[in-house]
C-alpha cells in the first residue's frame, strides 16, 4: 500500500541522512518504525523457533536477555507480558523442585 505523509522538513532530512548512512531504504525504516509502534514483530523465519534477540530488540527491550528462557514463539515484548511469562514459568520450576524434594509425593 502506498501512503503520503507530511513530515517536517528537518526531521525528514535527518531520517533520510541516517538511512542513507546505514544503507537502508527509507521504506524499510518506516516499516520498522510502524511495526515497533504497533509492537508487531514479523513472523519468525525459523519455523517458530526462538532466536537470539537482535541488538535493536535489546535496545528497546533489554530485559529480553535476562528472560530469554521464559519467552515463547510469538510473544510480544511488552514488559507486563514478559513479567507474566517469567512468573508463570518460575512458579512451575519452583513447584517441580518442591515436588521432587517432598518424599510424600
């Protein structure tokens, strides 16, 4: 889909200069910004397997490095959702350890 946007001249010049310096088309920069704003990630290329967070993802969501083992394919990177996933997985780990340590079970 094509769209026309009115962007302040100074901002456009800065974005255009940075995208040129990085060798990226302006369109890919705009798509990336829209996706991040909507918190939509493209589908994983590895068939749903988790991949290591990219440097860009770690800049936006540094907690990904610490919580990687609790993340599931398709999860978003909203802090509240990450916290819930960590809490659920951690509770499961603790319950498993307690059941293994409890000789009555």
